[in-house]
C-alpha cells in the first residue's frame, strides 16, 4: 500500500511540475510554490528533484530548491531512524 501511495504522489508531483513549467513558458497563472512544496512533503520530492532537472524548472531558484533538499533530507533521516529502531541484530 505504501509503494502505491509513493508511486501516485510522485506521479502527481511530476505532472504538477511539468504543468507549472508549461504555465511559466506560456506566461499563465502558475502553480503556487506552496503547492509544489506540499507535494514534496507528502513524499513527492524524488520526482520533484528529477523534474527540476528534466524540465529545467525551479532549478535556478536556489532558495526554493534548498527547501526541497531540506524536505528530502528530513524524509531520509526519518526513514533511517525508523529502520534503526526496527532493526534488531540476530
């Protein structure tokens, strides 16, 4: 169930990143940065980082990308802490 959730949130994040880039090029109303960061917090940060490179979108906004990396680091730290708590040597 967790893998399905992560797949869906990352696909949604990818689509939203692509859509925001399209809106930026067309000079239309953009997806708020808060929405993009919320998707990252919900687990979509891997595809957000990939999307930033593939679409060349938000990659030059250092403050924004640093927030995405901070979210990613937090998620990795929580995962490592969880694994350490669950790991029991035989």
